[in-house]
C-alpha cells in the first residue's frame, strides 16, 4: 500500500464543467495534484489536406505544459514543439476521433486544447478525460442550437496511467511513482472496453505477460470508475 490509497485505487478525481467563459466546452480536470484546463472550440471548414468532397469533419488536439507546472520550470514552446508534446497531442487527437463518427460532423473542425497548469504525473491521460468532456459539452451545445442534427459520439472514452513500482502493479501513478517506475503504461479505452491505446514500456528489466495482463486489468477498473463519473459532470 502507498500513502493513503491501495494499489488499485485512483487519486482523487474531480471534473469542473464550464471552467472558462468563452470556450464552447471547457473542463478543469484534477487527478490528485495534476490539474489540466481542457477546452473545445469549433470552426466551420475542415483541414486543407482533407478531400474537399469528403463529407466528414475532423478533431485535433493541442497540448501545453505551462512553465511553472512541473517541479522545475520548463521553457515555453513558442516556435517549435518538442517530440514529447507532439506525441501527446497525437494521442489525444486520435483518442477523441476514435469515439466520434466524423461523418456526423461534416465540414466542422473541433480543436481540443489541454493546458497543464500543475503536473504531478498522468497529464496526458487526464487531458484525454477532460478533453472528452469538453468535446461532449461543445457537441451538446451545437445540437441544442441546431448546428448538429444528431449526436456524433459513439461512446465515451477515458484514460489512466498504470505501472510497476517497487515490484508492485499500481494504478494512476503520481510523479514520484512514475519517475521511478520499472514499467510505465498509458491506457485508453472505450466504455465498452475496446482498446484505443495500450502503451506499456519497460524502463529497466523486461516484464512478463502475467504482469502486462495485471496492468491492463487494473487500468480497466480505473477507467470504468472514471466513465461512471461522467454522468455527474
């Protein structure tokens, strides 16, 4: 057991809807001491690279770590984003596209922004959860004003981190655990349990199939809890 929670317990999770004034959808997501402001905006039109005759829309994401978010100040990414940031943006974007029927948002481009204001582990998975809720809020408003004819969301998604720390499988690692983990995982699932992302990396010695299954099972338990929380946001 670590601190005040069991190995298969999440940190305290909280979602605050309509956190900002101007975004079509916005959510402050908190996983323990990790805090991310997620917003969803929409523009008429689709990316230039998309076939103009293709009758569907697009969802993309941008991720940013504010300089004072980590325990030591990081540089702003003004002109060139890092490989880590690109990786996280792509993960958020493809996770959100996986839960939406793009044919039901024709000629619309949604941009989900995730701005980390305080980092203590699990920022990318928190961004996906908050991003989904911000996107859901934006879609609900577009349905209400008649811009969208039907709900394009296929089913909810959620994400969480897991890993092996001091030889034990843990759920929802904080920074202290994540930075010293023997195995680090990020899992993204749909409500029905379909896999969008199951990225698991050994940081030192290899791990076996039994441990991999245990990591997935504990992550699935955490994701189920998170999706159940969505009904109250």
